[in-house]
């Protein structure tokens, strides 16, 4: 199976972590979605990473759907759950990723075209999500909510290195620190 991905994409990192946790080998195809590569568009008309191309040519978009597929082919360790607490946290961490992406796209626009209230709105959403996560108690199992959250925090570090969340959210920082040496987390840290 081929995964079209980019090193920085938090959505793609989520999929890579799930695949590594389940020992599912993926052929990784580095893809800059913004360059409109024909191979990506052929696989996924919407042109986003991650896109997973199965051996029969079927291509799946949306990180959540890709994780559902990976869980269906390799059941253990189980990372997905229908438990409301896990779904709630996963949705919150996805929302944090989405707010970060909106923030990044906006600050990349020419300065005179940027809309500061929109930037501030994303900033506030990220802060509120961090406040909620600061109070959460996580179980030992490395489930999808934790995978999405560690990925969102990694993207926060990459794109907003001066956010300073480790000082204001110390419990969350300790939780993230404990996961830092886990191979699937360590080997997928975004560099660019
Ligand atoms: N909801 C999607 C989001 C994927 C996404 O937005 N990927 C970005 C990279 S982080 C992308 O490919 N952007 C290119 C574009 O929007 O054209 C998912 O969970 O997979």
C-alpha cells in the first residue's frame, strides 16, 4: 500500500503512527499537495495528503477513514474506539489540528491580506483545547485520541514554536514527554 504524505502534515503523521503501532508496512511517497502532483490527483481528485492507495488501486482520503481501514485489516493493538470519551478527545484534537492549519494558511498570505480577527480566533480555539486537555486523565493504551493529540501538539511545536504551551499546561507537557520516546512518535517528528 502506498501512502502519499508530507513530513509536516499532522493528518498524515496520525496515519503513519497508527500504521507503525500496528506494524503495517506502507510505501511512503513524499508529496507536496500544494504543487498539484498528477499522481496524487489521479489517486485522490481532492488532492490532499494523506491519501492511501490500496494494492487494488482504490485510494482513500481523510485520515480518520484511513485509520478505520488500517484497524480493519490489523485488529491489534486496537487504537479505535466508540467510547464517547475517546471520540470526544479525538474530535477536539482534530479541531486543534484544523485550527492550526487555518492559522498557518492565513499567516502565509501577504501581510496586507491577512485577517487578524481570524488569526486570533484560531489562536483562541487552540488555547481552549489545550485548557481542556490539561485536565484530562489518559489511560495507558495508546488510543486514537492520544495519537491525534500528540500529533496536534507536534504540529503546534513546528508552526508556533513560541506558543509556550509547556509552561502554561504542565500536566499536558508531562504527558507528551512520557510519549516522546515511543518509536512511532519519535520516528515521525516533523522536521520541515
Ligand atoms: N480532513 C483531512 C485534512 C487533510 C489536509 O488538509 N491535508 C493538507 C496537508 S496538512 C493538504 O493536503 N492540503 C492541500 C490542499 O488543501 O489542497 C484529513 O483528515 O485527512
